[in-house]
C-alpha cells in the first residue's frame, strides 16, 4: 500500500505537497507552548499523536481507492492555500498592534496628568475655603460658648434661689405643722438639691444641704410624735376618727427616710392589735382550738372598723389593711404554737382537724381579698400558669376527693401535671399545726388498722367471691375501698402540710399495703396438699391407693383468679398512688417517696397465684403420666388411637384452662404467663416419665410418638381451648411448646432407630438431639432394652464420637458436675418415695 502511494506521488509533480508529506512521514510534530489554548477540533490533522502513514492508509485503504487520488490532492492543496492565507492575514494584522498600543498608552498618560492637575486645583481651593470659614465662625463660636455658660449660670442661680427659699419655707411650715404644703415642697427641694451635688465643695451650698437634712430629721421626729400622741401605746381609748394633719403627715413620710414610714406602720398595727393580745391570752378560755373561729371573727370586725375609720388616713399604696391582716396571722401563729405546746395532751384528732379547716378557710379568704404584696419578700407572689398536660388521670381534686383512683395503664408514660401554686397566704397561720400532725398520722394508722381487720372479718364472714365467668375475675371490693380511703387521706394531709407529715403518711400507706397483700390476698389463697417437687405422707398414700391428687374446686380456682386480678389492680394503683404523692409533697422530699417494695409485694402475690394454678393443673396430670410410665410398652402389638392417659391429660386441661381463662379475661398477660409456666413445668415432667417407659418395642415407640404429637397439638391450642373465639397463641408460648415437645419426639425417633450398626445409631442420636450428656444417652439405651454389655460398648463409642468442646467448655463442664441436674434430683426424690412406700 505504501509503495503504491509513493508511486502515485512521484507521478504527480507537486513539490509543495510532496515536501509536506515527507515531513509528516518523518514524524514531524508541532509543539505548542503550555500557555497556548487550542480550540478542540475533530480534524485528524489537529491531533497531537498524528501519524502520516496511518492517515494516508485511511484515505486510501485499497488499491482501487487510488483512482481518486487527484481529487484528494486538490482538496489538500486547497486546504493548504486557505491556511496560508489565514496565517498571512494574521501576521500582517499583528504588525500594527505594537504601534497602536504605544499610542494608546501615551494618550492615557496625558489624560492622567491632566486629571491630577485638576484635583490639585480643587484641593487648593478647598483649603482656602476652609480657612475662610474658620475666620468667619471664630467669633460665632465664642458667642455660642458665652451664651451656654450664661444660661447655665442663670439656671443655677434660679435653682439656688428656689433652694434657699424652699429651705426657709420648709422650716417655717414644719414649725406650723403644715404637712399638706410640706409634702409637695419637700419633694421639690430634694429634687433641686440633687442639681447641686457637684457643688458641695462650696460652703454655702453645703450649709443649705445640711439644713435640708436637719429639716427632714425634724419632720420625721415630729410626725412620729404626732402619731404617738394620736395613738398612744398605753392608751385605752382611740380618737373618733382620723385627722387631716395625720393624713398629710403620711404623705410627708412617703418622701422621708423609709424607716419613718416603717415605724409609723409598726406602731399603728401594734396599737391596733393590742386588744387582740389581751382578749386571747393563753389563760383565756377563748384562746383554745375549739373557739378558734372567734379569733378570725375578731380580725374581720377589726378590718371593717379600720376601713370605716382609718381607710382614708393612710395612702393606698401602704396597703394597711393587708398589713394588719398579715401581722395578725403572725401573732396568731405564734400564740397558737405556744398554747398547743402547753396543752399538747389535750389535742384530739377532730379538734385538730377542725382548727386546721377553719384556719385554711381563713387563709383562702385572705388570698381572695389581698394580693400578698406585703409578705416577707415585699413583692406580689404571682401565680405561675401551669403548663398544659395531656394526662387524663390528673383531675381537679377539689371536687373528687372521694373518687376512686382510676387505673389507666398508659398514664405512666405521660407527663405529670405540674402543681398549681398555693395562694400566697397558705401556711401563714396553719404552719403552726404541722408539729402536731403526728396526732392525725396516728389516727390514720389506727383507722387503717381497723379497716384491714374489718376486711379480714368480712372476707371470713362472706366467704370467697362467687364464680362469675361472664365478667371475668372479680376484683375484691375491699381493694377499691382501701384506695379510696388512701386518696381521701392523701388529699386531706396535703391540705394540712406538704412536708414531713406527708412522708409519715406515706410510711403508713406502705405498712397497710403490705398488710393487705399478706392478710387479705396471700392469706386467703387456697392451701395445696403438696408443693411442687415436695413430698407428704398424704400424697404418697393417695398415690399408693391409685386415687388422684386433690384438686382445687371451681370456687377455689375463681378465688385464686380473683386474688390475682386484685393484686394486679393494687400493683397498678400503687404506682399511680406513688406518682400522686410525689406531686403533693415538697420538691425536696420527692426522693423519699418510694413504693417499689409494696409493688414488688403485689408482684409476688401475682406470681404465687399463677404458681398455684400451674401446680393444680400439673398435679392433676401426674396420675396420667404415672400410668404412662407403668404401661408395658414392649407388649404393644399395634398402633391405635391416642392412649387413655392422653385422654385423661386433655380432660384435666379442658376442665381447668377455660375457667382460668374466663376469670382472667381482664388480665390477659397473666393468663399467658400461666400458660407459659404450665408448659415449662409439664413438658420436662412428661419427658422424665417418657424415660421411665422401658423397654419399648418398635410399635410401642410409634404409639408413644402418636401420643406425644396429640399432646403437642393440645398444648399448642391451650390458650384458646374450649373457647368459641379462636385466638392465635402468643409466639413466646408457641416457641416453648414446639421446642419441648419436639425434643420428646426426637427421643422417640432415636428409640425407634435400629442400633446396628452402632456408629450410625450414635451419629443419628447426636444429630437429632444434640445432647452431649451420657446420662440422656444411657436412658435412651435403657428404653431400647439393650443389655449392659451392649450399653457399655455403645457408651464408649458415644464418648469417642462426641464433637470437640469449644474453648472454656471443659471448665464449665467440670463446674456443672458439682451441682446435680434436675433429672438427677428427680431420680433421688423417686428413690426416697419408693423407700418410704416400702416402710409404709
């Protein structure tokens, strides 16, 4: 191909094109500097890796394509000509660029020089103008400063004239007791004197300031003397009404030192309450708690009398009516505390509650009438608006003090309602009763003790609750009565005090919650003849005679379910009671309220009740399992329907479970616990009795496998057995049943498998049961009826075929050998039973 092309170009006598092609064939490359940007192009001639040979081969791929070589050469020549023209145009255009640039630069420099010249001229003119303005305004500034100083001097002289005249007038009016004019003048003089604080170094100004202070001191002493004369401390008779002089004197006291005002208020209130201290002395009969109403009636009359006689004498902002009421409360609290300490033995519960109720009513009346602005902090206690809440359990206790605490399980996760702040006068008098609230606490302790005793007597007299399958397990009515009384006590005590008495009451609540749990609930649970795994002579005799173990009656089953439901109600309500107590008590004492122990007690009652139900049904199934283990399974010749012992177990389940389920309809979670505990108890016991069935023939093993499957189906259907509404059993329960009964089925499948060859039998056992215990393998061999010699070789082979234990398993295995397994423990108990039977 290359030779053909060379021949064609030789035939053409175009020197220019030939030279270009020779350069391309020599690998000539045009290298551009990095700063030069080349526009992207699709032309192959513009590629950086251009190869002339490849390009020619692209144009003439075959010899036949050489026919149009003239046309290709013409196109290339035309392209070269155009490129030459473009390059020539560009080169010529660049020849004039330098000259044009230099010319433009010179013009720009000339323009800049002209601009700098103009700016300099403007700056010079501005400086001249500024100098001219300064010369013009110099005199104006001097006149302005003179005017300002003159104005200040005139103002100061006017103030000085006003101060001097005011001081003279103030001293004259003070001597004439013209308090009305003094009140206005004194405030003006004080304000004018403030302007001369920076001139106190001038003797005349300092002298005027001292005269003002002397006038203020004289006014204060004079006003106090006037009030002492009008309201003598030792006087027994008051003037008929307020005087205008004293009213104006109070206005002056507002301007004077605040101590003058406080002294006037203190003396007036002390004189106003002097009669109260005489009437209700400690040795007077009306001073005792039974006549506490008279104290509050007296102050009400005094406040009305004050409003009529002296209401306009004191300024409104002094709040004299409230101050009299507050001082009365302080005096009353002190006097009541003193007399109650003296006569503490005479305080009874009814008398104490009567006094507290009347006192709290009076405090509420004060809160409605006054704002509380004169209390110890001197500010009005504004009631904080409680945050909104979504808890429906929180209610207005004022109207529902005797209502039962409603159980709502979802309330424990909801936010608590903040306490509504008390009125500012709460406890201002009633605080004195707090040290004596132990009388109330002791009374509640006694009442709750009697209430529990009445509950016990009523239960014995009325007997257990009647079976009520339609409505589910009934909660004992005594439970609701107890919590209603608790709520009444809690509300009543919180009105008396939110401090230590609430803690003491909580302790009483805890005491009787425990007593209710043990005396009413646990104390009335039916007693069993034998506990789980226990042994009594009665049970042994009944087993020997072939009779069934005593079962709970229908009434006893209903009683257990009722006690369980009651314990659950108490558990939930105790939790809510704890939350309500924490809301009522002071924030600093919240951590001391804890009813967790009492809630645990009710949880124990629930657990014991469930355990009783499980033990009853478990014991009812024991005779059937014993009958299963005593059957001659090696003599079974054919597989039939389920065995009689299976029918017996199913019968007991159908008798007990529907009753328990219907009576626990309101507490489904505890019925589920019952089912789980029964499955955990029955299935291991069934497997233990299964190991006792030895020897077993192939047909016998098939029959047992059929029976095991029947029991598995019954246990899976246990939660809804005998019910018209079929519900799916809980997944946790189903998992336990499937796991346990599948193990029993695997045991029977291993028994059914041939023991020859031994290696296959051992591997099959390890695969199906995954049990590395030699005891379990020994029991399987006993069920198959193998001889001791065969069993010995099988055990050796089993130990050899066991998988290697993981790291640390050896230590765990050695530790587990120290404690007997449940199967070993059961075997020991059975041996003891046999020994006792022989002796009997």
